[in-house]
């Protein structure tokens, strides 16, 4: 059948595209993003490599220079701790992706932990021991002079007080035993307590408290009618008194 001039042919319209179908051409939004699991796998690998590198560096430094000053030991311990922290992060990311922990991360954790312990603990112990065993600095000349002057005053005061009490003790005994053969006789010897702090007679009468580490020399003559007492200190101070020399008055005792 032929179409008449009054009935022109109408071309068939193409099928309209479905709006729900995705476009077949390339999109302008850029490449599609990788899933989160892939990113975590990459992070875990990178962290494992970093942890291993830090652990190897800390262990190598520990082996090559086992003795170091405290600041260097603290820096080494910081690197070792960082290796442990990064290794733990790599382990955590690996677990989230369902993959086993990388051997590099495990090695970095162990190397960092051992290096931190062996690098920091012995250094701290050595520093504490060195501080305790360090000898005291020597006294300056001015300090030595002040210490000697102080010791000399202490010895003179102790010797004067001991002589005064010894003379008074003998005078009291002489007045009680007037006319006897023991009148006016001083003790033949004196005694010092085991700790070296107190000078006393053999009968137990306390004469004076001695300064630290004082050496005592006591002598009598003429049938113990006279005595000499000498005190010497560790710094070189000396004091000497006797019953025949003017005995300086002991310092007054402060009230209360």
C-alpha cells in the first residue's frame, strides 16, 4: 500500500531513555573512592613498616652504645616507646580489616619494648647510685677556717667546763673529808662513754658533753694533787686546761 500525498509518512520516534538507568558515559566526579577496608590495610602496612624501623633503630643504638648520659637515654626510650605505639596502631587496623597482624608490626613492638626497658632502667639506676656515691665537695679555705674556729670554741668551752666541775668536785670532797689522806686528790683517770659523747669520772660523775670525735688526754702528778686536761678535735682544734692555770669561765647556760 502506497501512501497518498495527503498522508505523509511520519517517522517513528525513538524509545525514550529510562531516567532510572545510569549514564553509560564517563562521569565528571573523579575516580571512585576505595572502600574503608582497603585504606585501613594500607595504613596498617605503613604503620608496621614505621614500627619496625623505629624498633630496629632503638635496638641498634642500644647495642652500639650501651652506656649513655640520661638525656640520651630518655631520647632513646622515647623512640622505643613510639615504635611500640605505632606497632599497636598497625595491629589494631589489621584486626579491623579481618587480616592477621603483620610480622613487621609485632617485631617493632618487641624491639621497642625491650629497648625502652634496657635503655632507661639501667641508666636511671646508675644515675641514682652515682649521685649517692659521689663524694662531698671539699671545703673552701673560708669554710675550713670557719669550721676550725667553731671547733676551737667548742673545745675550749668543753675543757673549761670540765675543769671547773672537776675542781668543784674535788673541793666538795675535800670539805667532806677534811683531815683525811684523800683530801684535795684528783681522780687518777677519767672515762669516756662508748659513743664518745660524754666525759665523766670513774665514779660516774658527768663532767661535760664532748664535741663530735674529740680525743681526750688527762694526766695527774704529785700524788694526784694536780691535773692537766687536753681536748683535740678532728679538724685540728686543741684546748688545754689544768688546775694551776687560770681556767676561763664556761659560757652561761641559756635560760629555759
